[in-house]
């Protein structure tokens, strides 16, 4: 009987102490992105200081204006999706796409531009 009681107590303690997976990562809302930012655009050998303004566009999107160029991005928690855009630069079609992450007051955007079989990746690091 004593062994049964110890076994039951052991399993009860084990079950009650099992950990539930808890995600302590806070979810971001479009409002968390809002603000004035400054930082650096880095495209390999080219570095440029930039300023950005982020505003809420809809309940699930933000407008990011970097030096006057506005892009509407989808917010997925603390990550944003920069939409694919097709542009023509000096007669060459270029496709751009990217993502971004918000960590505290730092917004990091990573964009890729692809044209004629080549691609370049640029990272913009912005601080509120």
C-alpha cells in the first residue's frame, strides 16, 4: 500500500509540474511600429543615412516612408512583410521584396532586389 501511495504521489507531482510551452515573446501591433526613425541603409559597398516615418495604414498594415518613398507593409506580429514590387531602373526590370523585424525601438528591414539573374540584398537598421 505504501508503494502505491508513493507511486500516485510521484505521478501527481510529475503531472502538476509538467511545463506548458509558454511563449514569452510579446506580439507587436501596428501601433508598436509608429514613430520617427533614423538609421543606415547598407547595400554592400553603399551606405547611406536615412530617416523614416512609420504610420498605421489599416489594422494589419503600416506605411513606412523612408526619405519620402512610401511602402505599405503587412504586420505579422513583430515581423512585417515588404510586398514584392516590380520597377524599371534604366530600362532593366527589377523585382524587390523583403521582410522586417521590430525589436524594442529598433526596426530592421532586409530587402532583396533581383534583376537579370543577379540579386543584391540591402539591410536598413532604424532606431526610434
